[in-house]
C-alpha cells in the first residue's frame, strides 16, 4: 500500500522539481520562513507543486534541504534543495500556518528499464553535454544515471518536466528524455548558427 504523509508541508511554486534535481530557493514570506524553519529543526522534507497558469498541479516532488546558503537576521533564507520522490496531493489542509496537505508517495509500476532505451537516451545525453560544453562527458558517470538524473541537469520547459514527473515507468521516462535531449540539441545548434551569422552580419531565419 502506498505511503501517505499527513499534514505534509507544501510549497507551490512556478517551477517543477524533479527527483535528483538541485534547485536554489529564496525564502522570504513569513509562512514559508516558518515552514522551512520547522523542516530544518526536524530534519524533514517538504513538497514542491507546480503552480501553473492553469492552477496548482496535484503531482509534485518531495524536497530535502541540502544546505542553507545564506540566512538574514529577519529570517529570510537562501537554501539549496534536492528533489527526492514524486507524490500525489490527496487533500489540501488550510488551517496550518503554512500550506500543507495529505500526500501519497508514488512508486513506479515498472521500475525495470529497457536496456536499448537506456543506451539510446544516454548516448543522446552525452551528445548534448558535448555540444553544450565542448567537452566530452565522463561516460562511466553517465552510465549510472537514470532518466531523472539526466533530465535534472538540463533546462527544460516546466510543461515537459511535469509530464516527465507524472510518468510511472522508467522506460516511458527514457523515451521522453531522449526526445527532450533531441530538442535541446537542435536549440544548441540553432544558437551556434545564430552566433556564427551574427559575426558576419548575417541573419538567421525564424
């Protein structure tokens, strides 16, 4: 039976957090200063949900506080968090001093990945890293990454990240990140072409 966390602290944000992704957060509202303070005191996690233009999504990701980067006398903080596990919001709780809810931690129904899908996605990821950095990536390190681990290091639109977060099979996620990396490679190539033409006073058609 899935684990249910009751009265779990929630942080609605205009971003999507993926498992294994590191994200800096600036905490300045009183209710969130209180929430993060309690998480630090209890060494506990909170949940991040995407507050999209269409409203609050019900699939989010738990976040653990990796470190406090800076703390001001008035309680404001800059923190670094890492995504941990996807969850589904079952019920919102309004009576606490900060947003909270009952959440169900989500497990994969098919954790095993298709080896060929994994090989293809990692090859595409390696190609993207090399194009973006002009350096060959460490293939041994890439071999240890799953779909979340690869996607967490590349900037993607929140809609794509949310769709990835909601998939409950690793093979499905590998298919999706392969396509995401293909799109990102095209963006890098276009940026390189635009830069090259700009140096010669050329133009790049839209």
